[in-house]
């Protein structure tokens, strides 16, 4: 009878867990996620619409899911940082946050995310449609477009 040990993927995930830096702060992520949790977290972001409080809640749900316990407080502080907290501070932007979310989804799924609707075909000098970035392949599978979050960012 055939037998296959899938533990190697767990060992590999522990060695290659995602981490990132934003505004000079390093964040360590969990090595893997339970599939249902990722869906819930992404839905919380996607359904936020133009409501900043709902978007903040969705981002908190997402980052609480992906970050190790010791990094969650740092992210909450970063998200709470206001424009007038410090004259030299540069608060994290919605564009930075969405780039982090998309990158983390790619890391956990192994699937490149689709560009949001704002990267639709653009005319070039010849009048022919072109994409802003054609080097990133779009494949089927789990994706996050975050159109509503991008829409919020353009109106904020």
C-alpha cells in the first residue's frame, strides 16, 4: 500500500516563515495558517467598504491571525498611530498595509495575488492596451483583490 509523509511541508514552513519590516519595525509571522481562518480574515478586510473603523477591524483580525503573539502589540500600536502623534512620525499608509496583506497571502498560498481593478488595461503610445506590470503571472486559485479597500484608500 502506498504511503506518503506530508510532515516535510510542515518542517519547510517552520524554516521559511514570513517576516516583514514596515516603518523600521520587524514583524515575524506564523509559519502556516488554518485555511478557514485565512478566509475569515480576508473577508473582514474585503467587506469593510468605505468605513475606516470596519477596515481597521478587518486589518486587526488579519494581522492577529498571521503575526506571532509577540508581534501583535507592535502592529496594533502602528495601526493606532495618528497623524498628529509625533511631528517626525510617518504613519503607515493604507497602500503599505494592502501591499503587506497581498504579499502575505502570496506567501501562505504560494499563489500570486491578482492586481486590483485600478491596474486595468491602459492605453500606451500606440493606442494598444497594455498592463502596467506584465511580468507578474496571474494564476487561478485563492486571490485577494481588495477592491473595496483600494476604493477607500482613493477617497481617504
